[in-house]
C-alpha cells in the first residue's frame, strides 16, 4: 500500500507544505514545497518549522525540496529548515530557472513590501546566486527547471509518452539510494543539461554539489509494488511529482530592465552584460536599493515572476487500484473510502489569469488534472491570478488559500471565493492559526 501524507502549515501570509510518501505505513520519501512567510508572521513560521523538524527528528533527510519562486514569503524559512545541527538535511533542491531580472524583480518587490527584508543575508545571497546560496546546505544536487517543449506535457498528461529508457546523462539524476528511500527517477520526454559542480570544501572528503537544468516535461517518479491481490497478481502503484514552469510575462521583465538602466544611467545592453557578474549583482542588492526601488516603481502592479507549479499524485499505471482520501480542513473533516481523485496540485504565484497562460497550464497537465482532489490557489487566492474557467475545468473537490491579513491585500480575493463557491466547493483559508491547517492522507492499495 502506498500512502501520501500531506500538511499545509499555518504560517500566515506565506506557504509551507510538507509531505511524505509511505509504503505499508513506513516513511519512504519526504518532500517539501516552499518554506516561508512574511516577517510579520515570522513567529508562526518558525514555530511550524520547529514542530515539523521535531516530528521527523533533527538531521533527518528531506529527499526533495521544491521552491516555487523566490519571493521572500515562500523562501524565508529555508535557512531555519536546513540549519546545520538543528534542522534537516536535504538531498535534492528543485526550483525554476530564473535569470537576473527575475530575481531582482522579486527582491525589489520584497523590500517594497517589507523594507527589513534587505537585512536578510540569506535572502540577498539567494537573489544574487541561487546555486551558491543553496549549495551551502550541502545537497547532493540542485535542479533548475525550465519551460520545456510547449507541444509536450507532463508524463501521463496524454501529450507525451514515457520514453523507452533514460539517456545516459539524465540517468545520473536519481533519488538517493538507501534502505528508507524510494529510488525516484526522471521520466518523460525532455532535455537535461549539467551546468556546474560546486565544491563545498577542500578537505577531499566533502562531495561536490551537482547543478543541472531539466525541462518541466520531465517528472519525478516513485514506484511501489505491494502485496499480491486476489488471484496472486502484484499491484503496482506509481506516484508522480510533476513540475510546470509558468514564466514571467516578458513585457514586464523588459520594462523593469529598461527602468533600471535609466535609473543607473546605463544603456540596456550594457546593463544586461553587467548583471551577468555575480559581484555586480551582490553590490547592487546591498548598495543599490534606491535604483531597484525606483525601477520597480515604474512597473509596480500585481504581477508575478517565473513560478514552479507542482502536481503530486498517481501516475499512469492502469488499472487504477482502490484509493481512499481522508482530509481535515480545520474543524471540517471528510472520508472517502472509494475516492476517484486523490492528487494535490500547487501553483505558487503563477500568473494564470490570462486565457493563454491558463491554457498552457491545462495542456501541460492534461489527463492528470482528472486526478486532482486538492488545488492550492495561485498567489494566495488573489483575484489577480483568478481564471474561473480553469478552476471549473480542473474540477477539484477542495481549494486551499495560504493567506493571512497583511496591509490592504485581499487574499483570498472575493471573486476567487465566489468562483469556487459557485462550483459548490469552498476555499479553506490557512492562516497563522493552527486550527486552520489542512492535513490529508490518501492511499493506493
């Protein structure tokens, strides 16, 4: 029997989702999607991180840490989560491939919302050089995910078939081997490129961190063979962790760079070359805040940078084994012993309101959307990210918005709540109150 236990933590305005895959009740693979909250909710965030670490024992391994994007409220807890000695270790870190403009826009927006963010050394280092900042936690590998062939899709979506076998380079990306862990592998059709190997120490014993770029048409696959069913046949279950990259709206990126070049009295081509140097980025982040604030002010609106969505659910194995779904949404609980849908789908801050972008999202996941039971609304349920037709077409049973009071923001937005209610569903708003948390357990037997 394969189980997926998942927990949407109460961290206030932010996002922190932890999950495990279990086989016959034993933890086999642990993964996390985002870990952060705004400074206003730092106490709630830290309490949730500490509680999670305690529940799995310090120095335990996170097999895969997914970061949807680098807005402060989605990554501010990573340093505590992975702190040496008191936190957890991590095997693989996965995040979208972000260029310099993407990262500076995220940083400029963050300091505009909370000026104190500029004093966060880890966040500054993440913006300047993500690979270097994350390699300090000692992962075995860091995978940057880029948008793959739009004509393809996630494995099992119907838009692409599983290949006969991985190519030699891609086969080097796999889940760590061990008595406890599922040995996940990449499946699907897409490109892989190794881009770096970061040496963390000169002691000759510390392994280097491998850095690669993969297409989002590849997914992480875990297989489980359970006990024999009636007739003596073994049941096979597959669980997929399938990413999708929703890229920044290019016009916003160009507008920001043009405004930044003007503020710094540089020509755009010269600025783009200058930003390629990490030392220049580091200096700009520390000493050029006034330039970044001015450039962001020229484009300030509710738009989003490149964001990594994630499907967590059954793969394409047929026939479908029996499934169950237990969920607690705050004080409201449900049990479905014959669940038709058990998957979870998160969207980070994806800008899915435009029909063209929501269509790309829907095409990428294709048939997998029919498996989605729980849908984490984009950008904390903001109306600016709402595409009511997409929500309707997915047909999920449960909707989650990780949001709390901040300034005059309306998260989740009234239009979003109304759109979900119009489908006979509800939005479970996870705030900083522990009573609002969402905990789910689904099984494939």
